[in-house]
C-alpha cells in the first residue's frame, strides 16, 4: 500500500531537491517524500557531457517563455527551465563555479541573510564536492558531487587563453580558488566522463533507502495550509484527473526552482494579496515578496567563422557523430566527453568593480544553444554576460490554474547601467577573438559582424539575439522577518507560517557572480542542517 503521510515532503527533485532527499533520509527514522513533475533521466543524452547540445532545445524542460521584454524592444525570450529528475543539474552545461566571497558577504550584509557569509557557506560547498584535482582551503573531495576538469580540450582553447594574455587578462587555473580573474578551463560537474547531476550524485546511491519515496511525474498543485501551518500538499499524477492529499507530519520543503517555487506558493494563496485576488486565488497569507526580486544574467555572444575544423561543429554530420560516439564508448574521450562549454573566464567591464563583472563562455561550435545561430562552416562562439545586474523582475500567475505557464518577467536592462556594462562586455569578447593568438583558428567575426560598431548597433544586435544565461534567482529571497520584501528568514522558513520552508535558487537574495548550480547545491546542503536542527 502506498503511504500518504511522511515527515518531510520535498516539492521538486531538481538540483536542490535531490540533495535534500539524500541528506534528510540519512536518518532511517525520518520518512521523506520527494515529488518531481518531470520524469526519469534514463536517456543517455542526460549523462553524456555533450548531450548538453540538445538540452536547451526542449528536452527535459517546461517550455516556458518570458513576457515581452520592454527594454529589449518587446522581444519574447525562450526561458528553458528543467522538468526532469535532477532539474537544472541534469540539463545544464555542467560548469562548476561559485562566484567570489564578496557575493555571499553581500547576502549577509546588504540583504540581511545572517549566517550566509562566505565563511559560513564555504564548508557546504566543500561538503558537496568530490573534486578530482584539488584538496585545499577552497576544495574538498569525498563528497557526492563529481567535480573535474575537461577531459579532451581542443587546441583552440589554449589559443583563447593566450589571446586573453595578449589583452592583459591572465590565465587562471581555478576560478573557485583564491582569485576569480582570468581565463581558463572551467571545473565541471562531471565524474569519470559522465555528468554528475544531483540525481546521479545524491539520489541514485540512496534510492533503496526504505524511508525515502521518490514519486516522478507528479505535479504539486498547492501546499495545503491549516491554521497557519503547512500540513501537506495536493498533487496530481500524470494520467490521472484526480488530485490527492499527501500529509507532512513535520514540514513541506519547497524546492521547485526560482520560477516554480513562487508559482507554487502563489497557487497556495501565499503571496501579494492584490495579485492573488486579481487572478482569483483565495488569499491565505499575504506575503508581498513572493515572486518579486527576480534576477538573471543576460547572455550576449559573438560568433566567428573558423579557418578550419577547429571546433565540434563537424560532428553535426552523422558519420562523424557516430565516430564521436564510438570514441566515447571505447575510451571515454573525444567530442562526446565535452560539455561544449568548458573554457571561459571572468574579467571587468567596470574597471573599478570589486571583482570581475563579466563572465565568458567559449562555445566550441555554433548553434549549440536554442536561439543561437549555426554557421554553415565551422564556427566558435564566445558568450559574455554582465554578472551583477541591478534590474529586478517578477514571476506572476497568468491564471488560477496550476497547469498554466507562469508570467516570467526578468525585466532585463530595466536599469540602463546593466545595458551599458553588458555591451562593454560584448566588446571585450570581440576583442579577445581578434587577438593575434587566435588568428590560426578564427577567420572572421560573423555575428554581430564588423558593420556593427556603435553602442546603438550593439543594442540592436542584443535586442535581436540576447538570451538567458539560465541563472534566475531571488524570487523567494532570504531576509529579515521585519523586511516586507523578504520571503524566508535565514533558516529558510516562510515568514509568518509554520512547517514550510523554501530551499533552492529562489532564496538567493542577490545573484552570485557565476553560474548558479553549485550555489544552489550549497543552499540545499545548508538547508538540510537547518531542518535537522544542526544550526540555529
Ligand atoms: C539550460 C540550463 C543550463 C545551465 N547551465 C548551468 C551551468 O553550466 N552551470 C551552473 O552552475 N548552472 C547552470 N544552470 C543553472 C542551474 O542549473 C540552476 O541554477 C539550478 O539547477 C537551480 O536549481 P533548483 O533546485 O533551484 O531548481 P531546478 O533544478 O530547476 O529544480 C526544480 C525542480 O522542481 C520541479 N518542479 C517545479 N514545479 C513543480 C511542481 N509544482 N511539482 C513538482 N515538481 C515541480 C521541476 O520540474 C524541477 O525538476 C543552467 C540551467 C539551465 C536550465
């Protein structure tokens, strides 16, 4: 018989949810239920690093878009968010970055997230980590999450580092170490040439625990509240028109992601009262900050044509793809072992910034991600993103129906400074690709193209081609209970309610200066200690 009552119910098996399922069920006396709307990750593309090339094109995701972006000439951007066990960690580009200590010190000092300074969070990054190279002040090994360097980098990557040095940007062997500045290889969430998602790293090793239940293809419709306490969730399983109530004896832990978590709270009647009333959801708990404070990195990119087959574009031909597959099967090397974005770095658009404010991702090909042009001849892509945006957006409901897509408004470039610095970052990316060291590999820039010179030209280009960097955070932000814009207190409890926490990327009050998977895993690791009473 299926249980309908558990100690903890976790609403989303993404990067954070799988970590929590593992950590909470480590105590055999605690009954844990992990619910995930998406399905299993059996398909090999979720495990072979180069499978990322398919991931932003619809597989394992919700299929959401933004609302028209006012400051990007009303363009609607595709907004890939994971719907699969492991969440973003199953479909992401596998870059393992943490940002800089000041990011977390800002959480504590500027946003009131007491206990989340870098000194506080570093042990959780290390606890998660099974780093294959480093064991030092910044890195640990023996944790669940495989972290390793690229296995088969290409010669163009080394030339990219030299090009940086020609511009005064040093080589950096570890962006997660003492300094973030420079170009270099990214550490990747990979182990033994396979993706190390939280599904693989945290869930699979413990899926036989009798006190852990994992239910896939199950949509949490709402959190049920009785007298100010979360008592369980209402769910709908695929293929059934009926909903079911599942009781949580201790807590409901919301881990549905930066878009999904505020969406779920709003459907549960927790959020800004005026908005809930406007869409016809009965107000249970007026909490104005739910769905506010959305922050994301907006990505711009340069695409150049190569002088020959220097990137992985040639593997779009079926016979070459077959050879790549064989190389991978036999030797765990070659193109299929590459996440296609394994090289990049951090530098300054604002020379006075406290730490790098631009991040680069070198894409070993063209057209790797949805919405990015593919060259007819072999190409290379250099993405640049401004890392500390001041623009703030929202997640709102389109209707009271939990099955309806939410209204996602990152509000990119609402603050003009974000636009100026992002365009400076794009110019830097162009400069890097034009350096002498890359002449052997790079024939000519094709996008934006030499004719696009002025800020106005590059703004036009950005309006037509910019894309999300997939780093939304902030919509259920941590902050002091006295601040009306906070959603959770530093121990991740929803303000004003009992038995309910949020523990995923949505609680980050400010987007860190990096990709957001490792920070989310850190949040979940620390959340487990809060929930289990190991922190005050
Ligand atoms: C395409 C892509 C590429 C990225 N590349 C990188 C990268 O290279 N490096 C990096 O560090 N970061 C990257 N990121 C970002 C990173 O993966 C995310 O920040 C991280 O996964 C967020 O974790 P989360 O647990 O907050 O949410 P998610 O991992 O999105 O998990 C939320 C889960 O909840 C489920 N869910 C939502 N609503 C419900 C509901 N009502 N009922 C049941 N289940 C529900 C979802 O299906 C999902 O599985 C990328 C993200 C994407 C999408």
